[in-house]
C-alpha cells in the first residue's frame, strides 16, 4: 500500500490554496470574499473561541506544512507495503483548537487507509470544507472519506483524542480494536532569568495562542528562586488585548475571584494571573509556576512526568526542547503524545 501520488498532489494543492488565501486575507485587511471566508466567520459564530485570527493562524500553519517537499521528506522515513488492503480508520476528533484532528486525517489518507471521521460539535465546519476542496482536486478521495454523527461503526482501528475522562469511555468502546487513545497533556516552559525580552515576548505566543486551549500551549513555567516576574509581565504586555475577548475575560474574572476569595497569593497584570501551583494544567487566563533550584533535578522531575507533558520550552537546555514561540508550529513528524501515528497505521 504505497502512498498515492494523486492524493499527495491534492494535499499540496490544498497547501498552496491555504497559503494564498491567508496571504490575501491579511494583505487586503480581511476584505476578501469566498466560501472559505464564510466558513471562517461561521466557525467563530459556532464556537466563540474560534476567532478569525486563530482560525487563520491554523490555516496558515497547514498551508506552510503541506508542501511537496515537506510531505515527501516526512514520508521517506517509512516503509509502505503495496500488498496491504486499505482499512477503515475511525478518527474521534477533539474540538479545542481549529482543525486539531487534521494531522490524524492526513496520516490516514497518506497511509492508504480510509477515513471515518467523528467531529467535535465545536469544530464541524472547517474540515468538511477542506475535504470538498481535496475531492475537487482528486475525485477518488470521495470514496475514502466519510463523516459520522453517531457512534463509530464498521471500523478496523481507531484514533481518539479527548480528556482523561473521555479516555475511559474510548477504552471501553474501542479497546478491542487497534487504537491510539490520547488523554490530557500540557506544555511547560523553563525560564532561567537569562532570556531576552524578545524570547519572553515569543513565550506569550505559546501561552496565549488559541487562548491556551491546546495541549501545546504553555500552562506552567518553572523559574529559579530569585526570578524577576516584572521582566516576564513587561514582555507579555503586548498581549493585553486578549482581555477584550469576552469568553477569556469571563474566565479571568472568575478565576481571579476564586483565588482572591481563597486568599491565594497571586500575581496579576490585568489579563493574566500567575499562581504558584504544583499542577501542570492551569485554567484559562492563569499560568501556574513552580520554583526550581538545580536544573538537573528539574529535568529529572520532568522526565518522570513525561506522559503528562506535550512540549517543553526552554532556551536550548536540552536538544529536544522547543524554542520560545514555536509550540504552535509543529512539523509533520511532531506527533501528539509522542505516538507515531503513521507507523501505527502502516502496521495494521
């Protein structure tokens, strides 16, 4: 089951289309018409977290990734068996950020299998539009992609993304089939105090993009005992307008009230709450922090929590860490939960 060249070409054309659309959108100050513009706007009406900026950012990242070079370089790491029969792969998609299930969708089709997609009610408009575009480029894809609204049936394997709670449901229903079941993960950053204002400003992208709703968003920072938080707040100040988004503002007001009523010591700059907390997952509008003394001890601690962490951001402390501002720009080979989805599909 070798990758179909026409399918690859269809995705490359989609990448070119998304790049052109986003460039035109920004160049013309959003004065652009067409069906995708309508879908972008409608997605925001359906889900208040899907602002035009965030949906456009997601589309732009996929436009950057879906080039022929990127796809062929990525696929060159795998062995494809031309004798394997295509199987039906159920994909249960999350809806926390725009097109969060698109990578699974891409993997299934490029591995030669068929997609049986159950979308989140929070993100039901973007993928069907992209599917229509793909089918217009390669008609055979219409037989390979199906959407379901009810329970998944007649599938050979499943990829399901959700929370720690939904994972138990997934394991009950899908456990007898080959599966990838993803749970909650969060991303963290290590600050030493030697970061430049530009690097700390870029960290704001890791914290605030998608309002912090993604598993690649930084929800927790580790800082040395004498860390100067004024530097961080000053570098994050350009993101202050996030408080004008009413859903974010409601979360900020609620969390601040809860912390104050509980008499927690917090740091607050009017749009972000910093709270010392051992947990990795902070609520929207809050960023947890913990102090560390020895870098080696912290790295060992993070290693123990590996199954709960998606990304670690730092200034080159370790080779596999991500640079500031890069968490929401994964490559095609950056798999959620560190599980190689393509390898899983090729082994079926």
